[in-house]
C-alpha cells in the first residue's frame, strides 16, 4: 500500500505540473490573442512628419479590388496562399493627396515587390506621378533590379537610381497560350465546342494544337498597340528617342558583351537610369532634404498605408455630402449568384447597383469594369440593373480598366457613356459553350454505357455518352441565340445596327485606342475622367463626394483586415510565406486554365468569356544558389 500510495502521489505531482504548464501556455496564448485584438482595434491615427518622403512600395499585382474576403486573405496568405495584392486606388489616392501636402517633400518608389500588372493600371499611376512632379515635387526611384512592369513606373520618376550590381530587363511584350488538344486526346476525352464568333478563341485550347490564324491576326494588332504605348510612355518620360527601347532590346546581346556583362553600366549608357547608386547611398542623400529618422537612421519617411490611414481619417470626420458619385467595382470573372470580392457575382454586383439606386445621396454611378467576362446569365442580370438605374434618373458611366472584354463589355453596353484606357482590352463580342464527354476514357478501363430513354433527348446530356445530333443542334442554336442577343444589346447601347455591330464583333479583341475609333467606347480616359463625366451628367458641378459602394464588413472581417499586415509580417519573418518556385510558375498557366473552367457556373452553360491575358511583362532575375 505504501509503495502504491507513493507511486500515485508521484503521478499526481507529475499531472499537476503538466496541468500547470498547460494552463500557463493557454494563458500565454490568450494574452497573445488579446494583444492582437487590442492592436487591431487600436485606432490611433499615424502622425505624418513635418518633412518626410512618401514611400510607395506596392506588393504583388495591382488590382481594382482585393480578391476574396478579408478572412480568407489573411489566413490564406499566412499559410502560403494567394499572393499579396495592392489596390490601384490606394496608390493613386496617396499620390494625389501628397501633391498638395506641404509635409510631403518627395515620393520614393520602391518597386522590387511589384508583380506583373495591367498596363492601364500602370498608366493611371504614371499620370498621378506626373501631376505630382508638375506641382514642383521630386519623385525618386531606387532599385536593386527592375523588370518590365517595375521599370515602367520607375521611368515616370524624375530620378532613377540603379544599384551598380543591378539589372534592368526589357524584352518587349509576348502572348503565348497552352493548347491541350493532344493531351485531351491521350485521355480519351471528347470536348464538344459550340461557339459564335470567328475570333472567339477561348475554346481553341481544347480543339487545336497551335494558335489559329484568326487569333494570331487579332492578337498581333492589340499586342503591338500595347507595346507601342509602353514605349511611348517610357521614352517620353526618360527623354529618349522613340525607338530607343526597341534598339536597346535588339542590341542587348552584343551591347552587354561589349561592357563585359555589366548590365547596370549598359542601362546607364543607354539612358535608362539617372545614375548608379545603392539604395543606402540614395537614402543618405535624402536625409539632407527631409532629415534623419533617429530610430532607423534613414531618411524621414512615411509608408503609403500609414499615410492613407492619416488622410482618410480626416475625410471620414468631414460632414457627409448629399451629392455623391457612387463607384461600383466589377472586378474579376463574372459568375452566377453571390460571389466574394475579386469576382463579379450576378446577384452580388446587381445588389450593389441596387443599393446605389436606393441611396438618395448617390446622384450618378461609375461602374469600374476590370473583367474578361464569364457567365452570360449573370452578365444579363447586371446589365438589367444598370438599365434600371438609368430609368430611375441616375446616369451610369463605365470606366474600363485593364480588361472589359466579352461579358465585361456586355455589362458596359447599357451605360450613358463608356471610358477606356488606350491599352484596355475590350470587345470580344462572342459566345461559347463547352461540354466534355468521357465515354472513350471509360472504355479504356472496360466501362461501357447502355440503356434507353422515353424521348429522343432523354440521356442526351450525359457526360458518359457521345452527344447526339439533336443535343448538339440544341446547344449550337442556344449559342447562336445568345450571340444574337449580345449583338442587340451592343446595338441598343451604341446606337448601331446589328449588322454594323456584327462586323466589329465576331469575338475579336480590340485595344482601347481602336475601340474608340470603331465606336465601342466613347472616350479615352481613366477613372477620374469617368467620375467627372458622371458628375456632369448628374449636373453636380464641382461640389460632390466620391463614394465606393462595397459590401459592408462584419466586425470579424474588419478585425481580420487589421490583422492582415501583422499576419504577413510574421509569416515572412518565420519563413511561412515563400515565393512560388520556378516549376510552379511554369505550370500555373495550365492550372489557371483548369481553375477558370471549373469556376464557370452559368445555369445554361453559355459564356461570354475572353482568354485575353495581358502580355508577358516579368522577368525572374538572377540568383546565386
């Protein structure tokens, strides 16, 4: 009994110790969580130094709307999920506010974390930077290396400094697709394609092994238009000859050899940069202008997000205007039903437009479109709500971003006016439907399908049987009808006959510059131009506010939004967040095609979708490993 009691007493002591440790760890965890909550709910406004540089350091892709909801973004990015994104309007708002802010003496561009982004979005930032410089303030870009996307923005600065060990890589624009016909054939899958539009090439990935002559023709036109715009903007900003970039790219192999592979020296010789300096050297020089931060021993500065928090808090405190232009962002693929931010839902986007209609303070609406299209049914839902807005006496102006193609153009047609960037990809007026069947795949494994139906159509849409001629006729007739409706919608909105629309439709993609010439859009301009046009149509004069109409965040989502930046910081510090590997980058186009197809959810299977991705603009760079 004595031994047993001693043993039980010892085990009890061990348990109490372990239980104490458990309780202590729980307490620590709760304190950490509580600390995060307090940090997230802390509403102190960042203080802008009396003399400072505004640091613009965009991360990831520039977007019109952050993808997914705040909870998914925070958790996903902490676990190595979606890449970070930067709101375009955050960048332009910060630059615009800083222009008249006497505390901000200059802007410093740090572009090393910027990923490939739409040229039209880069142009809007470029325009804001030019206005900032026109106010007599400096813009400085400092970089270790720059790819084609990053260099566009760097070139808009008055001073571009490149590290002596750095590289600027320019190679022009390219547009390549993966074609899956041979792979699908090996799997024994029959992909049944029904389409309307000679240039409607989305489905070519299933039915061809190479690019169709029609797609090569149209893509060559818009690709050249975008590359010309890129060259023009950069050479003007850098005071170079119009052909300087093409010459740099063509001569690069021999020119680089002539300077013994010193890419930074070559960039300086060709006028791409102002001087070769490290970022530390540049920082030391800026201390003279704005003073030294005693904590970091760098120049006095404030980051873009902190600056926005400061200036927007003052805007919130101002009295609410009863004359507003509401902006509804339609960004991403168009899908049926309610969809999260970063995707256009037929129901959810229509709800936002309806909210604008019932808001008495909203006198006009700008629909900001950045979409390659998607569900025909969802596109129609959104278009009807635009029509209802106009019937209610509220003008609607569309502002096209990087894409407003196919379904993205469909939802734009009912607007009073349409603005596009010269480099917007739009048009692609066409419709398709895709039905895969797997009877040959099953036969490879000895599986056969047989049976009977009560009508000639019964079982005709089974995915394990060959489509019957009657079923194929129904599908093609539905596609043709949807295309005819698309033409009518464009004709009604653009005041053109169906025959005239058909001549410029047929699924063809147009750059914004050409779209204005043929009457698909009214004006060339950005979001600011469209907003001013909407205010003019509503006769608001110059005294109006601009209000983004977005789904309201719950307390949980608002909390996660505050925690997001801290989550990313910790994830990077402990190595949770890793950039994608080279093989992931190579395979991503295939995976993205599969994901895009899987997301399509039109109830009738009819799609106005354009596989028009902006051209390749990135370079992986050099690594010693």
